[in-house]
C-alpha cells in the first residue's frame, strides 16, 4: 500500500488506487490552473522515492569506491634540490656560466630524460614488467617520462627560481624512492658536468680569441715599427728636433758663407800682392812691413767673420772690427803707393843683392798662401754644397711631418684598438680560468639535495578519498535523477494537484469523469494487522539505511587513513 501525506488525495477511479482513499468528484473548478512543483511536492517525491535515492546513492559510491581499491596504486616519491651559490664571493671570482637557471634546468631535464638514460634505469630496476611485454620500448620510455615530474620552486620574496622538486611515481613505495634517488643523482652529476663543460668551453673560447687578438696586436706592432723605421726623421715626434737641427745648420751655413767670402777676399788680396811683388823690387824692410800689414789684415778679417757669424751687423764688436779692418787696409795702400817709385828706381839702378833674394822668397811664400787659400775656398764650397743638401732634406722632412702624423694617427688608432681588445680578452680569459678552476674544485654553483627522496606512505593515484567523496556525490545525483524520473513515469496520482492536472488535460480515451470540483476525500482505514507490518517495515528500512550510511562512512574513513 502506497503512503501519502495529508494533502494526498488518491483517486478511486484508477485500478492502481483501489486500496487508496476515494475522492468525491462534485464539480469542475471554474478556472484551469497550470500545474507546477513546489517545495511540498519536492519533499513528497523524496519521501516516496527514498529507496531509489538511497539505493543509487549507495551503489554509485560502492562502485567508485571498489574501483579505487581495485586499480593498481601508484606511490609518488618526492625530493627537493636546492641551487647553492658559489662559495667564493662574486666580486672576487665571477662565474663564466651565464645561462639562466630555468633554461639550464630544462636542458638538463631533456638530457636526463633521454632515451638511452631512461632505458638504462628501466633495465637496472626492472621497471614496467607487464607493460614491456605488451608495447614497444619507445612507449615504455614515454610512460616513464609521464611518471617523472620536475617542478620549479619560486621564492616568494625575490621571485627567483633557486630550487626544484623531482617526483617519480611507481607501483611500490620502495621502488619509487629508489628510482627517485637515481634521478636525483643524475641531476646533481649532470649539473656538475654541465657547469664544468660550459666553464671550460668559455675559457677555451676566450683563449682562442685572445690568441687571435695577440696575432692582430703583433701585426699592428710590426706595422708601427716598419713605419717608424721607414720614415725615420719625418715623424711628428721628431719635428721639433728637426727644426732645431735646421736652425743650427742654417747658422753654420751662414758661418761657412762668411768664411768663403773671407777666403775669396783673401785670394784677391794675395793675387794683388803677388802681382806687386813680381812687378817691383822689394826690400827686406818693405817686404817685412808689407807682410806684417797683411797678417794684421788677415787676422782682422778672420775675427770679423767669426763675429758676424755670432752677432748681427749692428753689434759693437762687429762695428769695431770693421773699423779696424778698414783702417789697416787704408794704411797698407798708403804704404804701397809711397814706396813703389822709390823701389822701382832703386831696382833699376842696382844689381841683385842678397836682400833681393829674400824678396823672392817672400813672393814664393805669398804663392804658397795663395794655394792654401784656393784649397780653403774649395773645401768651403764643398761643405756649403753638402750643407745645402742637408738643409733641403730637413726642410722636406718638416714638410712631410703633417702627412706622416695623419698616417701615424691611423696606425696608432688601429694599434690602440688591438691593444685594448687584447688586454680586455686577456683579463676575461684570466677571470674565466679562475672560474673554471673553481668549478673543477666543485666550489661554484651546484645542486644540493635539501630533502632526500621520500618513502611515500600513501598512494597518490588513485586518490581513494577523492574517489570515495566523488562516488558519494555521483551516487546522490544519480539517485535524485532516478527518483524524479521514476515519479515522472509513474501513472498513479498522489495529490489533489495531480487530479486537477488530470481534469484539465483529460483522461485517456474510454474513461469518463464528471466535470465537477473535488470537495473531500475518504481516508484509508488500516486493518489491525497492517499497523504491525507497517512498523516492522519502517524499522527494517531504518536499520538498512543506517547500515548503508555506516558502510559509506566507514569506507570513506578507510580511504582516508589507508588510501
């Protein structure tokens, strides 16, 4: 017998409701109302279909819960690896490995997850025995890659990636820990090897670049040396010394010119004196006087030439010597004019005496002086010619100095650039060598295992707690859906609203009903035996509900503590 609430008024005209209360149909309502569901109808349906809900609730949970225990579990081992900075401060030894940590970790992960290394681990630990018999080796390696997970740890303060987790999932906790230990060792060793290789590669690169820079510097040095040797005397640094030398040579040239002029004048004088000696007879006294006068004039001319080489024409010393020279030459001419007729007359009247022989020797002496004078003139002219050539050479060098300065500036710029490049590479190579030595001593940046691979106590997949809770939620939703679906397809009427809806929509063909309003219903009267059966049934339902709910609670707790 179906139960109903106090507002339920079953209709006796249906065969299915023969044991229900009977409605009295007296009149149709004046206006048709659209049937709908309110909270009373909702709770009425839940009450009528409670076993559909409870059964689906329990069966859905039981199916998911049992499946979670039947699936093979996976245990996940975890390790934390910290990136330690180098022990020597950066201001003393700068690292020559400038690869970003995240990029370096990705590279190492790809190397560690390579086919050869994973195949070696699979063979060493005999992993995936059942899978290896069914699929190809590449698929087994792909499965192992899925079981390995590497997660970066970001520090909240500086947003830097200085640590990372390594996870591995396996069917047993011990196997997960062992394989994770092997993976951790590979990460630490690969980092040491990669750091050292990158550091050595950087040092080798800098060494090769420094060697090329050294050759370029040697080539520029060679060009500088060849240029300076080729244009020696025309270099800008020698311009001042060339100017000083040129000034000195011009002064010497003027001195030699004065000396040559003096020699030419002396030659004219000696030639005149020789002519006089040869045309007239000369007494020893006149010869001696003329000789002394000539010696004074020669001495004064020499002193005047020397003074003119050292001073200007207005210098007092030059003026004094010029006055003395003019006075001596005037005195010599006067003496020569007064004694010439007398000497000629005496020469004609007298015969040759020993004194005249002495005069002949004086003529010979003048002739020898004339020869010496000619040699002096020749030497002076040669020296002047040589000096003129030297002056022209130094003037040409001074004129070429601006051109050589520009050429030398270009060579110097190239040399300085090569020198700067070489010094910079040499300094970098030395720093890189220090960093390489630091890496070889394992004192640079390296990985440190902060948390060793853990021994998992619970399976991470399947998550039996989540499966149990999901089964509860799924079973409840399935029960509600079934309850409303069954109530929807049930042809029985349980409330006055159902009757009104039926009256408005009409019965099926062959059923006649009065167009009257439902005024009252006759309640169903239970027999004495039905009360006892009803109480027994309620007790059994309550006990069964308690057992089901207790089973679901116990199963969920078991999943929480043992899952």
